[in-house]
C-alpha cells in the first residue's frame, strides 16, 4: 500500500496540507538503526513499531499540531522507554535514545502524496551508534502506516504496555 522511506516518484502529488494541517506543521518520526546489518535493520523496525503504538495512542485526541508537539515533548521519556523496552525484548542491550527537535527530511512519498523536503519538528529515536539506514514518517497528522495496514480501514490501537507505563509515571491509563 504505502511505500515508506522511498523517494518521491513521478505521478505523486505534492501536498501543502493534510486534514487542515500545513506541511510546515507536520510532526515526523525518525528511527535510525545502529548499523546496516540485517539484525540492526530488523531491530529498527521493531523499535519503530513500539514508537508508533505509543505515539498513536498519545496523539489520538490532539486537536492540532501544536497540541501534538506539546504532547510528544511531555511524553518523550515514555516514547524512549517504549522503544528501549522493545529493543530489550529483541535482545538488544545497547543504548536507545529519543529526542525532539527540528530536523531536515528529504521528499517522501506516502501512497499518492509527497511530503516535500524541509525542516520539520520531529521525534528522533537513535539505536546504538545510529550509523545505519533509517525509517521515517509523519506522526501528525498520521501518515505512519506500515505495509501490513489495509487501505481505507480505520485502525484502532490499544496498548497494554503504554497503559502500564502511564500508570508507572502517574498518567491516566
């Protein structure tokens, strides 16, 4: 369905807004693998999935990009913990670090739309040395669909881990 992490191709329409959010207000997710070996790349996808589960639930009720950005920043330690726990479950004992900031991104195609290159607010998750290939998407509004998501079907997420983590840190479950 969506070719994530693939450079823009002819025929895709560049967008300047989506769901009323201008592209300059998009919030991106960027996950960088430790290295390019097969195990590191597989781990990157596992960490990506943990980050997406966590952020989808966190951002579900955000009314606008600024609220989403505030939520991401307030919960950065939770996102990092979710990424770290998934990495540990996969046998990784190295570092996993999450940060927010404004980072440069290239053009990216998501289905029939192209998000133009530019500087975007983002959550960056670096695994180990962060010297491997990376994966990115748009967290808000959500264009972070993995290849196993069916087109046009609404996706509802419930995360037992996120609810447990919120309970540990005093958030609402």
